[in-house]
């Protein structure tokens, strides 16, 4: 607090950003008839007009910077002072907002980034050959992940396969990862090509299923084997079926049937012609549906398979647009003692010539 004159400069800290000015005129006889107008430039651009009953100006939360306070007044005669007075108000910023601190922080940040990059470059150079192979595999993995979003496959299989490739990389089994990735890439290309078609040759579907089985054998360390039988009466190049119609059933046989089995598992896939239909039989010697459901309940994963729900809906829609009817029959296999001996799925598909 103190008396200020025209042209004075006030310097405040950033914590002193609440302040006020008091003022008066030299009209000692009728001060209540005086009038004032004031403005703090760069804080508010409008002039504030008050009568003689108020002779102060308050300001709060003024940001650091340089301001000009202007004041003029009029006495009881109503004549305004054309010159007025001006004061300069400077509010200094906190130390962490000064230019020298920001410049220093920027230089420190750049230095830390340089240290990080330099360390990373040295690390890459030490393992150049190995890292190069890993980067190639990871790049192909990213491409496959992007393609997988467009494919009509069970997402669990896709991402489990990608996780298996990453696991091979982490355990430094790069050759195994490349072998797995090569087969997986072939399957993705086939499915991507087939997904553009409503009907494909049975030969193409068998090729896709064979690749899928090979991939699952690698993923599960050959815990099962498989056989595919094709009726000689079927011309697989000209017998047309919808693409990826078999994969969900084959996946169920492996995941829910064979993977819960302690011993080596087996999958048999057979194609037989019945009039104008193709009868595809998928048989496994796994634990059976009842035991598989018990295991799922115990693990808290008893939700219905979304993949099979989509497949059943798809079969219903296909039946509406086909000359024949798509149907699925599931048989619970029993051994001589009446115990579960696996599951058999009979899928009837109307044959379309291509």
C-alpha cells in the first residue's frame, strides 16, 4: 500500500494477483458529485464508470504479465480530465513458468530422449541378426491381425494362434514361429480369398481345413492326429459348398473334446455323397459333450459358444437360399461299457455345381 503517481510502475509476485486501487479528485467541496472511469489494459478492454460514492477498483486472479492501469475523472462541474493518469503493473510469473526454466526443462528432456534412443540403438546393434528376424515376424503378425478382422473365423482361434507365435518368439524358438506363421499366413490368404465368394470348391474347403488342423497340431504339440476321407464318387473340384462351414465344428472337436483328454486324440473327417447332398461327418474320440460341459462349468466358462451360435444362424440363412436344407446332427458316442467315447457331428450340405 502506498501513494502512486502518474507514470509509476508496480512490480508484484504471482501470489499478489489480488489488488485494488483507491483514487480521489481535488474537488473538496462536492466530492460525492465526482465521477471516475478506469481500465486495466489487457485484463478488460472496457472502461468502467463509477460515481463519487465509489473511489476504488478491485482486481482478482490477474495472470502474470504487464498491464497498464488508466484512470480519469470529472469533478462536480462535469468536466472530464482529458489526460488522466497511467500506471504500469507487472506481475512476475512463478519460477517454473519463466523462460529460463522452460528452456532448461526442454534441454533436459531432449537430453533424456537422446540417452534413451542412444541406449536403444546400442541394444539393437548388439542383437542385430536376431532382432531383424523377430521384427519381420512381428510385422507379418500385425498384417495378419489386420486381416483377421475381416475374416469369418472364430476370434479365439485367431488370437490364440497369434499368442502362440509370440510365445515361440519369447522362448527364442524363432524357426518354429516362422514355420507356424507360414502356415497361418497361408490359411489367412485362403480364407480371405474364400470369404469373397458365396460358394467355393470342396477341394478349397478341404485345403483350408487341413491347414487349420496342421496349425492346431503345432499349437498343441501334436496331442492329436487326424484323417480326412473323401468318397471317390465326389468330384471335389466341381462340388460347391459355402466357405468356412466346417471349421467351427472341427474346432469344437479339438478344443472341447480332445484337449481335455489325457491320452492321444484322434479326429476323423469323412465326405460322402447322398443324392444331391454332401454328408460330412466329423468324429472325435474325446471326453464327450457332457464331460466337456462339466469342465467348462468348473472353470466358470460355461457361456454358450458364440462361434457355434453364429454358425447355426448361418446354416439357417443358407437353407432359405438353397435348393436343399442344411442340417446338423450331433451324436454322443459310447463305448461297450456305456461310457462317453467322443462326439460325432453329421453335417448335411446341399451340393452346388461350380
